[in-house]
């Protein structure tokens, strides 16, 4: 049995890769039972400057469409049990996600300044070698700006664009949540290509720790979608999930250990400071003045006192 080599973006936050297209191919391969050797890479090493890339004896494929079609040609297919109506639904959902949710992800990743400066750009700077860690984030930002210039050619107010983009994305998430209902997957009892597509959009949105998390919070409120993401993550990427949880737990323990002596020290210093302040207040207010008793006055010797008659 041939094992195919798939090159993808690096993963993080419990995900095998943080890239939407790479995720879609990975999930589809897992669902279909494709034997893969997964390697992390970067676009500079690829023939056409993009990921994912599938390397086979029949050639190299570097678009999601071509890769999945190649898998189907090798009889790795999740759609053979689907009806025509279900296949049409797959195409409809895919179009909706590209139109409604993809722009929001681009805005979150490459337009929102706080997300870019605090999370996204630093991540790429660590994930890529120099000087690619400067080139590619800038390239992706420029591409995102081109997208929004084409979508909103007459709108200059970024806040207006943000509201429009997020509104449509929230409607899309709500529709997905309603469609999923209480089911485990979207079309049948087993995951299909549609689940791979939807997961590839939702998982990064849920997992990446975004400072500006308005859309992320809306997704978290759709609890069945959160369960859907967890279900696929644990079923197909359990090692990544466990490794990330273990790392986070170790980080939390270390932070607690570092915080404990500092907390005790701060409490001790705060106690000393409070004592000094209270003592100063009591003294300055005269509350500690010693009372003068009458017998102290009467103790003056009377024989030293003379009168004029004497």
C-alpha cells in the first residue's frame, strides 16, 4: 500500500495544522482512511508557494480540489454513499462558508490589529525561519486587504466593514448550529467531506486564543458546534489534543508555583504596610497621648509657696 506524503502548515493549540485548507485535506484523509505521512513545511519549499502539497508517484498536487480528487481516484471516497441531494448540500454549504465565513476569518487573522499584533504575527514569526517570518505575514496581510477592497470597494470605515463581516459570519454559524441540531455529524451518522469542510473553518476559530473574540464567543455559544469540533479532534487528532492539554496543565502548574511565594510575600508586605499606616494614624490623631492624673498636679511641694503676708 502506497503511503502519500502531505506537507502542511505547522499545528498549534491542539490542532494538527492551523491552516484551513490543510485541515480540510487532513480531515478528509482521516475520514477516508488515506495512508498519509504528514510533514510540516512552509510555502517557500513548495513548487507554487502554497500549502498543502501532496507528493505521490503520480505527481505533486497543491490545491485542495486536486488533492481530494486524487484521493477519490484512488478509491478513498466518503461520498459514494451520499444521495444526489446530499451531494448538492455539500456544494451549497461549501459555497456559503466561502462567502460568509471565510471573509470573517481573514478579517480576524489579518485585519484586526490587536489579533494580528498579539497572536497571529508572533505565531508566524516563531513558526517560520528568518527572513520568511517577515515576508509571509506581510504577504498574507496584503492579500486580506485586497479581499476586503474587492468586497467593499466604496467603504473606507473599517468598523463598518467589521460589523458587516461579523454579522454575516454569525448568521452562518447560527445556521450551521441549527442544521446540525443534536446529530453528531451533518449528513449521516458517519463523518463525510462536508464535516471535513466545516471543521476546517470552525476549529481554528474556536481554538486560537484571540484577544478580540466576538465571533469566537458566538461560536462558543453554539454548544453543539463546539461538541462537533471536539468530537472530530478527539477522534482523529487525539495525540495533538492530549499533548496540548498536557502542556497547558504543566504551564498552569508552573504559574501557580511561581505565584505562590510571590503571593505570600505580597501578603506579608501588605500586612506590614497596613500596620505602619494604622500606627501612624493612631499616633498622629492623639489617640495614644498619656492621660494626666490629678495626683500628679497635687504632688508639687506646698512649702515652697509664699504669700505676701509672710
